């Protein structure tokens, strides 16, 4: 469940990272067919709380508001890597996890979770600049400095500012499906996925190809995804030599034709698994994989899960044909 969300305010909170949480969970988008969350800012210290660089945030909500939250988000603030935190807040975070709620930190908000003992024995991350400090301060934590975020349910930790967006969208997608996560991402004008060191259950956006001749080929590739396509075929569609086409394709999309097509095939397979009753074998054929085993291999490699497990997690309640 993800209906009741609270963001914790400590003195010297950073407004940008707080804004990430507010943007994802604090805006009513029901008019666009997206869910609305019961969202609150919670003062962990006396309200109004100081924000960097020099204004205050007032809220009527105290720590008791955390007792009803499904998700508690902890954005970064100044000196979090070595300051002390209110014991009442740490206790509230522990109780939340004990009753089945989730906690999510942005950047060095992870230090608050560590002080509450919630990182012990868990993989976690934070901003690369403070990863070593986090590991020294909480030696029982398994700090991974190379990922955008870590989901060690019910504890989610993320790296810097934009990685907080990644973590929030990941959690939305995990609990409410790709349509909701992608809808929020489009409104925020951010990609629903960024490549990183960790497999993520988020659809990859189509690159914005402005190179002459490439955009048309991208559309053609999407229409013929079930075929075995070669660079030579694609170059012929663009009326270019294979070498020229490969160079312009990379300039326009930032990747190779093979990698772009592979991502789109996986993305299409995700949609079919979510929205149809087709077998994995049939989906493999529609998306250009030679068989179900090849689709499964690429799914595990790209997303860290199998097609069957993905379908169980993200299946639409009323499957319909996907076109």
C-alpha cells in the first residue's frame, strides 16, 4: 500500500531534496488519472524548521503523524553526516518499520536511518562523497557507493538529489505499476529511468533523436520490432552507409542501434506482461526474441527479475490487448 506519505523536517533541511519528495507524493494529480497521496510535512524539531539557505518551513504536524504513514521520507540536511538526531524521531522510524511501513532517504538522509539502526545488515547507499563516512559510522551497514539507490525493502536509500527522484519513482512503480510512475515522471519532465549500477523496474524512455534520418528509422524499428534487424538494413532505411548511420545514430541517441532496439524490446515485453494474457513464448516472438529463454535471459540481465515474476508484480487487474 502507498497512500499515506510523510516527509520528515529537521533543521537545515535542503529544500531541493525536500522538493523531490513533495513533487512526487505531495501534488494532487487525480484529474490526470493518477493517484493522490495523503501527504504531510512533519517537524522532527520545533516548528517552524529552518531550511537552507535561510528561510523557515512551518507545519502543524509533529512526530505523532508518522505513526499512520505508509512511507516516511527523510531528505538531506546540513551536517547530517556527523550530527545527532532527536531520539523521538529515531524511535518513530523504528516503530514504523516494525509495523510494516517503508522508510526512504534522499542523499545523506541515510545517516538518520543509520542512527535509528535501520541500516544494520542491509545494503544501502548515499551520496558518493559521504559513502565512506556512512560505512565508518555504521559498520554493520553494507554501503554500496556505486548505485543510484538501493531497495532493501522496507528501507530504501538513494544517492544525490536526482537519485532521490529515481528512488521515489522506483517505489511508485513497484507498488502501483509503470503507468503511474511514468505519468508522474512525464509531469515532472524527467526520465522514468536513468541507467545506473542497479537494475531497476522502471521503463526506459525513448531517446530524443533529432539527427536527420535517424528519427524516421527509430519509428520504423519500433514497427518492425519482431524482425531480426541488422545495421545494414537500418542504414538502407536511412539511405546512408552502415558506418555513417552507426555514427549518426550514436550522436542522436547516445547508444548503438543494437542496444537501443534491445531496450525497446524489453520495454515492449514489459507492457505486454502487464496488460495482456499472452504467454511468455508469444511475447518473445512479438518482441523479436528467438524464444522465451532468450527473453528471460535479457529480462534477468536488464531488470533483475524473470518475466513471470514481473507479471505477478505489475500485472494490470484488467488485462487488455496491447498494440
